[in-house]
């Protein structure tokens, strides 16, 4: 038996999990249209690499990663690209974001794909490349690109791999059902993770004791593998990364640190299964297990849902009763958010669609004044002071919010759950975090603008000083020439040698010193390099968007590059 530790705080809301695990994972008809947002993860949005009217096959790349912290997108089914435009996405505000719409052809035809069965003899770099190209992101939380998370660098060796099978939030059973039916494939995924990370000494599957069927399904597959199943008492929010690390190891993750700094990596069950599918089966991440539950649907069940499926499609195939539904929530009742429209698509981080009745989750009651009962502090799993944070958030006192470790808040909702005054505490914290981030970004932009202004001012002053020095040199040369002329005139006329000397002196005064010439060329080269970089970025954007200005930007890049080479050549000649 592995020892476990008890985290502070936490709550025990009604689980309501049994309703959705009475049947096996189901499948749904392919929707007529799928909408794939280009940003389903933390980091830069993917860049579309297809055009409207183009036919694509299932699993085909339709958007490329746009940076290190980014992931590509793939077609969930075969069909025609019918739109590339802004659409509502899975966000509480109903915000619009770039999306690719695919009109299905009904054939569900795959591209040619092939996996690697002998992954043990494949380099970690190659395995990471497969994970990155498959578009796999964390499927249990914020959606951090998995290939980045699994590549902490050699300076931070990993000795503990934690598989998060906790799934502590009420109603959600996507991971539970996946373990029951796909335990062998999940363990294969764990072995692949181990190979990528250099075979850590400790491999732990953390799971709550309210999942006996899942635990029983895992046990025969982990025998003689070195993988340990660690069972601990059910409590919300044990599934948070920091909380799970403490429960399994007794180590606290300091603020601002990553698990890799402690030699650990924590991966969700859904992500583990997706990695197995990518490496062994050669399939990108185009579907995920999602729980559809709540009393406002006639069938409560888990489904293997294609990414991009409209939420309305799931509800329509589960006898959704709009009149009984108090709201449609993406995620669970604690950390999920109400959808402004059921037309938004399922994304890679969608683990649950909850359609509760008014009896399950009634309309929000008006918030009452805080009575300073302290229940929120007792429930906080991070040992924060929610009451003080609430006051400072109301006052927009950003300095005190940061001093009271606002960004350690995991937004689990435990404080809001126990608050007798019905104060939406988490909403205040989220809003305050957004304000602080915005103020920080504005300060960075302001500092950058000030630095540019000061640099520009200093450059102008330096240029003026150089001009004044040249003017002074010319004046001195002219004065010397006048003196020489006057002297020669009083002695009966100036000689040819004196006239030539005066002319040479004037020419020397007009010519800058080698140091001045070198400095001027270096400034010219630096400015030209900046213009070249900007021109190349504009060319890349034009190519990515298939703009008709590609030729213009291409000519600008070539012209700027030639000027840069000429300046560098002159500088080299001056150095000789």
C-alpha cells in the first residue's frame, strides 16, 4: 500500500455519478456540420492550412501549430471545408474566435495512417514529435500542449509520473467509463509516457475510492509493470494538480513552480489514452469521451464524441427537455460554465455537457452581505483567505490581492459552494485575475513604448552632436585657411602648396572619422535587420492567409536583404 496525505479544506458535494455509467460508452451519428475552433488550448491559435471548398479526409491536417506552445488541428471526419470564419466558441461570454467548418460527406473516410508498435525502441524525441503532430493537449483541465509538458529538458530529470484518474467533480464520469472499458490501452499509454520521460522510478495512478469498477479493471493490466494504483478517500477537489501531487507524495508545489521542478509530471487519463492512439494507432486527437448528464436529458450516458460536434447535436440525441433545463453547462457544476448557446462545439477539453433540472441546480439566488462566518476559508484547498480576497477584489486592490496569493487560487468553487450568503466568490477572483493580467500587459507595452521613445531621443541627440562636431571641424579648417591666406597675402601672395593644403584641410573636415563611419554603418545595419524581420513576418502572414500581397512583401524582403548585405560589405571594407 502506498501512503497518502490529506489535503486541507475541500468539500463533499453530491456526486451524481451513477446515472451516466449504467451503459457503455456510446457513439452518435456524424453531425451534418462540424466546427473546429483553432484555439482549444493554452498558447497560440493554430493557423488554417486549408481553403474553403477543399475536400478533406478524416484525420487530415487542417490547421498547423503556430509556435512552440501551440497544437495542430485535424479533420474529425471526411467532408468539404465550408467556412473559415469567426464563430461562437466554448466560453462563458459567448466570444467569437476563428473556426473551420466542415460539411460532412457521410463517408467518414480516413487518410492513410500507421502507428508504431515497437515504441520501446523509438527515441523519446520521435515519440514527442508524434504526440505534437497528433494535436494532443491536456484533456482534464486548461489544455496545455502535451508535447511541451512532456519535454521538461535534461536539466530537470523526471523521477515520478502521476496519472490523474481522480475525476473528483460531481456528475462527470468520462474518465471512469474510459478506464472501465479501455484499461489495457490506457496502461499502454502510461508505458509510452514512461518511455518518453526516461522511465521514471515511480509511476502512480491516483484514483478516488468511489470508482471500484475502474480500479478492478486496471489491476490485471498493471501487474508486474511497476505501475502502482494509489486509492484515496473521495473529496473535492482532489483532482487539482497541486492537490493530487500532495496526496500521493506529500510534497507541496511552491507558487510559481511547475511539477517538473520537483521531478514530476502529471497527466490526465484522457490524455494518456489519446497518446496511445497517436503512437500505436497513428491517429490524431479528433474525438474524446464526454459525459452527457442531468435530469433535463432522457438518456444520461458517456459518448465518444467527434471534436467540433455542436452541443445541440448531443442534446438532441439524448431526449433533451428545454422546459425542464435550468441551464446548459460545459463541464461540471463546480468549475464548469453556462453556455450562452447550445450551438457551440465540443472541444478537446470538453469532458461533460450537463443539462440539470431546476431541482438539481436552481436559478442563482441574489447574493447577501458577507457574515464573516469563515466557512470559505475552511473549505479552501489551497489555504487561502477567500473573505479577504473578496474584499480586495471588490476594491480592485491589486497589490493586496497579489500579496494574498490570488494566483494560487485554482478556481475550484469550494468557497462559493459553502458560502451561506450565496456570494459568487470565484467570479470575483476570475475577474480580478483578468484585471491584473491586463494591467501587467499594459505596463509591459507602456515600458516598451517608453524605451523606444528614449532610444529615439538619444539617437537624435547623438546625430545632432555628430553634426555639430563636423560643423566645428569645418569652421576650424576654414579659419586656418583664412589665417594662412592672410599670412601669404602680406608676404606677397599665397603659394600653390598653401592653397592645396587649405583645400585638403577643408576636405578632411567634411569627411567623418573612421570611428564615426563605423558607428553609422552599424546603426544602419541594425535598423535594416529590424526592417527585414518585420518584412519577413508580414510575408509569412500573407502566405499563411494566402493573401494577394505575397509578391509585394516578397519583393520588399528581397530589397531589404540586398541593402543589408551592401551595408555589411561596406562595414567589412572599413574594418580592413
